[in-house]
C-alpha cells in the first residue's frame, strides 16, 4: 500500500478520516534535508499554502510529517482534493526518517514559485494538526510564531457588508 507523507493540515487524522476514510495513520517521521515553505499566494486560504522543498544549504533542515497507508481509491480522492488534476500540486517521492527506519513516501508539493505569507488562520490549523499528530512542542511553536498575514478587518476597521 502506498505511503503518503502529510506536512500541513492533513497531519490531522480527523481531517484525513474525512478525505481518505480507508487510509489509517501509520506513523510519523521527518523529511530530512527538506524545509517547510509557502507558495501559491493566489490559490486559497487567504494567503500562501504550505509546501516543502529540498534544502541543499542546510543538511539539518527537516519537516515533521504524518504517514498514512493510502488505498488507491483514497489516493484518487486526495489527488482531487489537492488539485493535482488542475496543476496546483504535483506528487513527489521522498525518503522519510521514522523511528523504525527510513521509508519511501509520496507527498504533494505546490507546482509554483516559493514566496508569500500564509494567513494566520492557516498557520493555526497547521499547528493544531501538528500538535494532534504528536509533533514536538518546539515544532508546533515555530508554526504558531511563523510570520503571517492577518486577514479580515483590523480592530479599528469595520466590516463592509455592502458589496
């Protein structure tokens, strides 16, 4: 069964149960030599979306991931959910270091240029998902403190409901 490595909101097993109901969480691990970044400012979530990229400059870079054993049916559902048919994400394979040794997994990366800021709401969803999945507290805290763009009106800006 193919192994999927989730690093953003899909780290949350409850969310994955909705998106891929036949594909249980199997373990967690690290993408070593990769870093979490953001891209696709125009795709959704009021800002850039999480993606990962290999980091050849920092061999200590790593990204926490949650591994799922994915059925072929659920893989098709995830592909649709992640927009692979539309060219939003592409699938790549990478080695994931787990407590039981390395495994080969596939993951989604944004097919676009790196840059932009995620929304504070999206970072909160990611941090909550990482926490639920058992990520180290330092990793969760880095997500919560990552620079973000605030969305919605500020405290002194009334919402304009006339549109």
